[in-house]
């Protein structure tokens, strides 16, 4: 993303909300799904370098992490998403579990060209990625969606998957009763004509055509379930497994499924794939999207999309929001970096201010 001057285009949370309000939730989600498909299809590691994310993991003051997810579009720009995961946030601080910002840099100069929210962006793109995987791997007649974990991500998971399948029913379970009882109200804005059925975990797993696991289960506490008879074509979008030792799906299910990670290198460290040998992993999402006919057989069998969250998805979402901001004239250009008139004199601003500043 280029800016015309030394300023940074800053999109506030309100700007992002205005963009969504202007275009509508469905149009934004549909655009993201379409753009993800085309980006996966055209992805080349020679043009876009995406190292696995890294960060700080800690136990104090509360268990959590702050990580950076970098992407280099060669010859163009660098994007870095910073993301924090603090599952005590909703109850302890009235904050989302996932807090995030996205910044991008001009690689001609290193200039910070853009800065925006990553919370709404993450929720949108994680939902869109599950919709893409489900479209290529789940049974085409899928009507029942199961959600284990009814937190922030569950809303965009339902939204995105409802854009691709004619859902009739959603089975929901969360260990926190408040998350279950507020779910229908939180997704009322989607105006979906379907039944929301709170039930127990077993019934969600057994009754679903497509299942999303999006829990903040503790490290070492997984899997969420085991030994349950599922529909023969159950497709799982495993969203919550994104940390070493944190898994949601049982090994027995993975072993009998077609396993498709978003980003193999990362999934082996922190996704469901950490439970598997590399040879047991079938194909990445890029391979599947590129050749749907070769993988159409998967729709009739069990499958797992191991969604750890890929910086490429963030890049696609960031570009969409920045483009819309420019179209609508939203955002503010702010000079954040210190760029003196005399670029070799960092002190050349001294003397410009009246005495009261000294
Ligand atoms: N794959 C990705 O790209 C991606 C993106 C965003 C978030 N995530 C992950 O998805 C998960 C959910 O994120 P969120 O923003 O919705 O968090 P959230 O805190 O809003 O919701 C998580 C929900 O999981 C429930 N839960 C925890 N343990 C459970 C259990 N054992 N059984 C049933 N429910 C349980 C909690 O009660 C809570 O309601 C997190 O682990 C997060 O790291 C992944």
C-alpha cells in the first residue's frame, strides 16, 4: 500500500465499522471469501514470503501471548499483524480474547504506510477461511452446523459458512452457559432463517454435517471429545487449536480424516497437525483450492481444516479494508514517523516551538 506523502493512513475501529455498515456484513464477507479463493489459487511463495509466526508466551500477569505474524509481498510491502490471546479478557477486563492490530510498510523506504484494527479483521477472515475450506471439503448438502465454543469467532464462523451452505439448524455448545444463552441474540443481526439449538457437546458432534471448534480450551486439556460416532461426511473447521499443546480434535478422528492445514509449517507446531506425522497430513488449503476436482472425493468422507490463522488471510482482509477506506474517504493521514526537513539532522525541529514547550 503506497501513501502519497510521509503520513500513515490510520483506520480507527470506527472507520472499519463505517466500512462494514456501508457495504453490509454479507457483501464484506462474500468479498473476503471470493478474494481468499483467488489469493490461494494464485499464491506463490516466490512472490509472497510468509514465515511462521513467533512471539512471547507467558503465564503472568495472566496466561496469554503476544505474537507477530509477518508477510512480505516481494517488491511491494511488508505487513505485520500483532495479535494478543488472553482468554481471561472477556470476564476480567470486558475485552475480547483476541486483540490485534495490523501495520504495513513500504519496502522502498521502510515507511509505515498503514495501521488498522485487527480484531474485526481477524474475526472476518477466520470465518471466511472456514467457509472456503468447507466449500471444498464439506458435503454439498450440509444443513446442520455445530459450534463448540460460542465466543467471538463463532459469530463470524456461522456468518461465513451460512454464505456458502443452505443451513437449516445450528447446534451450539459452550462450557459457559452465558455464551450459549446469548448466542441467538448475538447472531440475530445476520437475519438467518434457521433454528439455533443449544445442546450438549455429544449431540453437537453426532448431529452436525459441519462442525466448528472455536474454544479457548487450556493447553493440555484437549481434545474436546473422543470416541463419538459422527456422520460419515463430518467436516470439522478446527479453529481454536493455535498454540503448542492446545488441541480440540481427537487423534482418533484426525487419523480417519482427510487433514488439510491452512499453513503446514505453523500447523505442525501449534495446530491439530502437532498430533500427526507429516506423512499423515493430506493437502494444504492452497492445493485443494487450486484443484477442486482432484479433492472432490473428500466431500463424502470425514475431513478437518486445521485453521491456525495464516498471515496471507490477514493481508487479503487488510487490503480489502484499506481499499474501501480510500473509496469512501475514511481514515486519517497521521505523521507518526519523525521525518525532519534535514533528514540528517534529527534535531532540526528545535527552535520551532515557543518557550512554553521547553
Ligand atoms: N484459527 C484462527 O485463525 C483463529 C483466529 C481467531 C481465534 N482463534 C482461536 O479461536 C478460539 C476462540 O476464540 P474467540 O475469539 O472466539 O474466544 P472467546 O473467548 O470469545 O470464546 C471462546 C469460548 O470457548 C469456550 N470454551 C473454553 N473451553 C471450552 C471447552 N472445553 N468446551 C466448550 N467451550 C469452551 C469459552 O467459554 C468461550 O465462550 C481461541 O482459542 C483463539 O485463539 C483462532
